[in-house]
C-alpha cells in the first residue's frame, strides 16, 4: 500500500487517453480504413442490423473528421480511432463521470475563500516529456463506468511515487471508486456517476493510503461500483 504523507503537496498533471491499446495508429488511417476493418480490429458485436447501420454512420462521420484534422498542418497533434469511435455523444458523455458545472461551483467557493498559491517557476525547463522518465503506467480503459476522476487521481499518485522513489507501480482505481463517498455531489454523485480528484486525495489520506492494482483490481467496466 502506498501511504500518503507529503506526497500530494505538489501538483503533477498526467495526460492519459482512455481507450484500447491496440488502436490503429493515426498514420495508418486513410479513406481505405473501412468500418469493416474497424469492427474486426476492436471485436465489435452489434445487437441488430439497424444498430450496425447506425454505428457505421457515426464511425464514417468521425473518420472523415479525423482524416481532415490529420491533414491540416495547423494542428500540432494527430487524431486516431479507438473503441469509442462508433459511440453517440450521449454515450461518450456518460464516460466522463464528472459534472463540470458542479466542479465549477467548488472552484468558485475556493476563490471566494481567498485561498491563493504562488510559486517561482523561473528555474523550470520549458517542457518535459514524462514518457521518457519511466513515471507513467500504461494506458487504461475505464469501460462503461464514469470513473475518469479515479483514473486521473490514481495515475497522478503513481507518477508522484515514481518521481519520488524511482519505483513505478500500478495502483487501484477501484479502491477510490468504491471507498470515496460524495455526499455534497462534488463533480457528480459518486462512484460511476462522478467525483473529483480532491475528494479522492482527501479520502486516501483519511484511509492511510492506496493498495496496488493487483490486490484491488478494477471490476467496474460494466458501469457499477463495488463495495468498499
């Protein structure tokens, strides 16, 4: 178990994409990348021919947007496909697990309280590629659960520990999901219905730490939190 003492006094943002690790690389995409190839690559199974037609329409529209983006030299980043490329916007929104309006309210309360933070950043490098520092764990898949807040919290702790100790280990998102109550509905209503990193960190400090992924694995991909 990782114990939280002064570990979280700093702030580290870890960028991660939730999706399937076998996704076709952006540079392999072309108009010849068909819906049939997508279905095979991601093992897609649809309940009816009408659903398949609907998914194909969504996929085709998204692929067109992706290809146009990737051919625009004004962008410094590229897009790709993953297991969510055929989902509706309503389905995609259900993955977020954090109500931005409720999150804004909590930020507003902090501003009104007068709390401020300042630091001298003049000695910091212009950029850091954390991928080359062995402080990032592999890309993860949250499934049908709106648990993005637990993944973001856990991966930030993983990286803090790796930077501090030189040891990179995978920690338990499920532990945060199951064991963090959200009675004031900060960023959501708790569990797969949303929360915030602040709730997660406060709760972990109360509980004394966080277990490893191998002792408390993620089981909420179908959309239901477990029992703490």
